[in-house]
C-alpha cells in the first residue's frame, strides 16, 4: 500500500446521496482477476453512453475537474456490495481522498485497506464544501493526515476529522493489517486451543 | 453482567484487544467464491503466505456462472477464466470446492445453511455483503472486502472495531400475504438505506420467532441494505430442527453438547442495546420498492411519497426519473415485463413452493418473461422431486440452474434497459440487473402474482 501523508488537490463534486458500489463499479466489470485497471470503468453507467461515449453532463467528463484527486460525495457513500473493486476503481482513476458526511462500513474499511482516505465531515461542512467548489471549480483543498486537518480556501478555520489511530499509522506508513495479524500468531494459536463452541 | 446475544458471541471470539480499541477477532468459517477471491489468493502468494486453516474454508462458484447449460464450458471467456481461477486456486491450496456440476454447488449463502456449515455461535465471513444471511442461526456473519479475505486466509482473524448493538422487535401476527420479505422491506423503508450503519442488528419479537429458518434468512440477508454490519436472531427449537442431520451438522453426542451450548445464546433479559426499535408486525402490508435503493419501499397499495425539499431531494428526483415514476402516483396497474425469482434473499425451496402453489393451473401473462433460479443444486433437485418444475413450466416460468443470476447480472441474465422487473432479490440500484434496468423488489408471492397478472396489483385480492 502506498503511503499517504498530505494531499493538496482540486475536487470532483458528486452531490448525490447513497452512491452505491454498483454505481462506482458495475458488477459486469468485476470479472478481472487482478486489482488493476478498474479505473477505466469507474462510474461506468453514469460516465458513458451505451455505446461507450462519454456523457458530457457527468462530472468525470467535465474538463474543469480533470486531474483532481479528491471526490466530494453526498452522504452514505459506498453503500451496498462489499466489492473492494469500488475502492480500487477510485484509486486506479487517481483519487486518493473521498469526502462525505458518512460512509458505509464495508466501503470505509475497503478504502483504508486500499490507501484511499475516507474523510468524514459533518453535513454542514459537506454542504459548505459543495458551495466552495460550485463557486470555484479549481479550489484546492489541503488534507494533512498527521494533524487530521482539512484546509479549505477562504475558510477561517481548518476542519478536523476523525480517524482510528491505528488506521492513521497504517496509511501514513503504507502498512496493512496482514503484517499485524501475522505478528499475532502465538496469540491466535493459543486462542484456537480453547475454542469450545465448534462441535 | 447482562449481555446481548451479539456480545456473547463477540466476546467468545476476541483473541485479544489491541491499542486504539481494535480487536483481533477470530473467524470460524470462511466462505469464498470466484469474484472476490482471486486477488486474495494472489496477494497471499505474493507475500509468501499460505492458508492458515484450510479446513475452515469452503468455496463455490455462484456470482458469475451461467444458469443454462452448466454442463458445458462457460461461453464468456472472462467469466470462464474467473471460474477456472477459483478451481485452480482451490486445487493448489487444498480448499473444498463445490464448483459447477457438484451436487452441493449453489449461492454461497444458500449452501452454507443447507449443508449445516452455518451453525449457532460461530463467526462467519465471506467476500460478499449478504453474508449477514447466516445470522439467522445466531451467528455473527458479515461481508468483507478482498483485502480482508486475504487477512482471514493468512491469519484466520480480522482486526475490527466493535459495532454498536441495535435490537429491532417485530411483534404481532402477520396479515395474509405478508411474508418475511415484506417484514424486512418494511423495516428498511423505516430506517432508510443507511439507518443502521455502524450497528449489528438483532431481530426479535413474536413475528420473527414465528418465521421458518428460510424466512429468518431472508430477514437477516437484507440487514446490509440499511447499512447494518450484520443481523442475527437467537437460535431456538426452529433453528435446531433445521440444522439437525445436515451434512456438516454435529452428530451423536456432539449434537447434544452443541444444543446445550446453543441454548445459552440469547440476549439476557436486562441486556442493554445502543438502539432499540419496535414495530407492529400486524400492521405491515405486502411491500414493493419504487426507487433505486432498498429503503425506497412502500406498501404495494400505497402511493409514492412526495418529498418537500431537503438534502435528499436531488437523489430522490434522480431516482424517480430513472424509474420513470412520478411522486405521489400509485404503482397499481403498472405493466411489468420481467419477473425474477432468485438470489440469496429468496431462492430457497420454500420460495419455490410459494411460487408454484400460486401459479399451479395458471398461466403467466403473455408479455412477461418469468425466470426462476434456484439457490442451489440441492434446491433444484428438491424442486424436481416435488414436481415443482412441471408446475412452473406449465405456468410458463423458466426454471434455470443455480447461481446469483439476474440479482447482479454479472452473467448473461440481464434485464433490458428501461424494462420493469419485479425481483425477489435484494437491490434495486440503478443498473443492478443490467444497464438501464428498472428493479422493483418484492416477495416471491408478489412476484408470482405479478407474473400471472402482468401488472402490479393489490395482491390481497388475489390470495388463493
């Protein structure tokens, strides 16, 4: 997993609530057996017509937002299927942060395991961010993981965001859970000796 | 100290707590399938790791398999390669595989219970969000991502924060025509698609106790559709009766020991939940969804709500535009083109029996295409043994071979753009059943009646 420390980037606004993982990456694109290449089909049915042409009214096809690495989305982002391919597709398409006012549980975990930061803010802050981007599509936000702050141009105060301290360390250092779990081998083996509920 | 059912099972599976409030959590059973496992096997190999407890993993091919001609090679090269990859990985790592053609093959959440792999008090995971189905047995079962699939393969554990506990109590006698599917569609319509995010839900009350195991599975299956990490129901005599004698169920003396333990799995009387909700089950009516998330459900005979502004307005309008519906309109009389009966929510033998009992001696409407996809080889064989295949065929339904099928349309079973499908599956997301497809979620009974009438009707007028 790549390290994540700070990011300064423009935003791609997607003011839709309950964006499910079937929208992020439709099931018919899940036939690959590797992790790479899902970005091309990110939001495929919103992004392309049936014959594969870009839909001009979808935000990912809007020239003003090209190259931006922060996705700003309505609440309950990533609900539905457990497919980690959704996080891979966002990452593969260049996103490193998704900001929303809350995330579905499985998506949040998958994003963190992919090196994609799910940054949760209040409904009010989210609304304010949509307004900032609406007024200036090039507005660049600054995300600092160490200090857990989001700096917004024109705002007097920085926004603090919460993140589990262990997950924060993982992201900053590019570690994942496997190394940690493997290191627990002795405790796991001892635990297995006393599993009395398996008959 | 008084404990909830969830806490009893959770606490028994804590290997250790680590700094920051996370838990090293032990997983008893791991189910895998072709779509979310290949990258996990590759990751394992790339790190020089292997499976820690091969015997605690069971594999099947379900998401991406055709539902016709399963005895022949898969036509679509990508699907074939994914299924072949599962076969190769299972052979290489020594995992028990119930692949295409195997007598136990089927949807992963159908075969776990029917083989007795799913038992009370266990922890189970699968790279699929509907793993919550197994909670019907008093099991902590939940869906995980592929990175977590790798973690369980390597360590038999996950690093988790403990979810909050919610209890949803449904008391009262069900009205005629109201089924487990209607109960859960109703609950989700009340909580919304994210209303239980962060919670593990226990379902309780007389209406839940009165359900068969298959009905309980339908309820727990859709827990994820309101954002819950999982759902579970305290095991009881109905549970034990279902598990007894199954292929991997405890036998002999072990059975008695198992039941003695399972009988301790309930929420203590004074256990405290982080949230408690109560609903009158006797007021619930046959349900249908009208929008593009499972929280957008109404009684079949009610009208689509009218929303007055708010942050949800944009998404609501987008959803109704996609569905071709208007706020405030009734769905009764809407012509339906497709009926899909299947998925891990409703593809078990009781579902097939419900459909067959209604359509016996009737004919589906001429303009409706009705497909019925059994949840497993065993369900299919049972349906044939009971003669349901003939009843369904005579009514114009097409009985397919087992798989996830048009629930997520990874295979060729797709609903065409713009067409309306009454589906017994679990998700009505945009494009879920094929690009542009319009899904209305309902019970198998509603689906059967819709297929015959060719349009949405107030089913209470049509009950046998």
